[in-house]
C-alpha cells in the first residue's frame, strides 16, 4: 500500500475491490500525474447519481471491458473524478462519500466541509436528512 493520505490526514483506505476501482485499479482512490481525471473521491453510487452522470455524457452503468470497467449499479463504491463529484454537488445529485477512502488531492477541487455533508463516515454528515432516514 502507498503512503497516500485521505482528506482527514490519515492513511488512505481501500474504496472497493469488488468492483475493483481506482485509476490504477488497485482498489484505492490513488492518483498521480497520469490520472488527468483525478479519480480521488470514494463514492457509493445511487440510481439517481448514475442517471445524472449518464445525462451529462458519462455513462457509468455500461460495462467497458477494454478499460477493465464493469459498469456500476446502485450501492457500488467507486473512485469518482473530483470534478464530476463537484458537478453533481452543484446539481444536487452528489453521491455519498467515504472520507477515509477519499484521497487528499480531492481538496484541490472541493472543501472538506462539502465532503463531510455527504460522508457516510462523518459526524458532520447530513445524509439522514437528505435520504429521509
């Protein structure tokens, strides 16, 4: 495992091994110079987010084996591009976030406070209100 840090300053945790995620397909939202999309936000996708993403021209539901992309379904964890999460945030469609598995480079695109509102692993989360729980 790398020495990468998460947005909370701790060691970056795995986002998902099934489906295998990450720009490097290592299960973590690691990034580097070749990751032009900055795939650093560990999210839990919803049907609403997948539909929004597809409407924006980013189909995350259809498998693309040539990119080792299985296609996502609601409930899957995935390393999302930081700017795509920000776009969804501004549209009111942001998926939930796992802060411990979200790379610190994400903070170059959105604030920790914005992430915490959607975090499943934060006391600052507003998800119960958002999802009506």
